[in-house]
């Protein structure tokens, strides 16, 4: 089954907290000075059978070429290792 969660963020660097399923998440989000890049940093604590696991997430969302391209860089680190994902979306 698909699960959906909702998270409300402020974009001024203030910490927000949310709870979903068996996890708690602390997030900060802040725009760059030029308002073309959004930086999102999160720490998620998962409870699996009474064991707590931590995942750190860093995301950078950037509008490029006058908003015609959205580039998203995602980095995560957990007990399972590190992962980096780059996504590029072109406006049609």
C-alpha cells in the first residue's frame, strides 16, 4: 500500500518537527540569498522493534535557466551507507 505524509516547513532556517508512522523528523529549510536555491536538511529517527536508527538527509533544490530547469541533489547517510541522487527536470 502507498503511504502519504504531509510536512509543513518554514523556509527561514527554523527547525520544524514532525511525526509519521514509527519515525520522528527534524527539518530546516532555507532559501539562498538569490531565492533560486532551497536547502533542506533533515534528521529522521526510525523505531524498528525498539531499536532506533538515524538517517541524515541533505537536499538542494535549484531553479536554473530562468526557471526552465529544476535540479535536485539528494544526499542521505544511514546505517545502510551513503547515497547520492541527482535529478534534473526540464520544463516542457
